[in-house]
């Protein structure tokens, strides 16, 4: 059974930082590119960042470029999202997701991803 478990969310003031983690189990981690998405109340789920299965390439939404950094540790079956200079508009539930590496890894379409975590809430206060 595939499981993606996010952690690290919480309440932070604007300008602060958080580091999200996602631990994967039940799958061969290196067969998957990984991504982070977020969903704010009343909005559609949106792409945040993606990372190639080797960890050598990364891809970001324009709204987070320069503030967020995605990384992965294939030895620990984990992917991370370091978030800095947080803004109130970053408030959302953040999800990690696994994308079979036969799929184009820069896709921003949530429907292309194969597995999802349950999400972790991030609240940025002004």
C-alpha cells in the first residue's frame, strides 16, 4: 500500500520559514518524480514545485520561485519543501504527490500524479 505522509505544517508569521517533509512508503521511490501542490479554501489545487527522480532538476511555480526550495533524499524515501519569506497568500493545505517517471516531469496538472498524501496545513499570519 502506497503511503505519502506530510509533516511540518503550522502557523507562522509573514516573512517566516517552514520546512515540510513527505515520507513515502510502499513504492519504489526512485521510479517517481515528486511534487508539492497546495490548495487554499475555495480554490483549485495548484502546483508549487517538482523535482526529478534523481533530484538533479527542479521546477517551480512563478509565485514561489526564489522563496521555496524542493529537495529529496532517495535514501530516506523523502521529499522536502523549504519555504522562506512566507506570505499570507501562501496559506493553504500542502500536498506531496508522486508522478511516475514515464510521465513528463514538469507537468503542473494534478491529474497526472499517481499518488497523494493527506496534506498538511500551513497558515501564514500577516
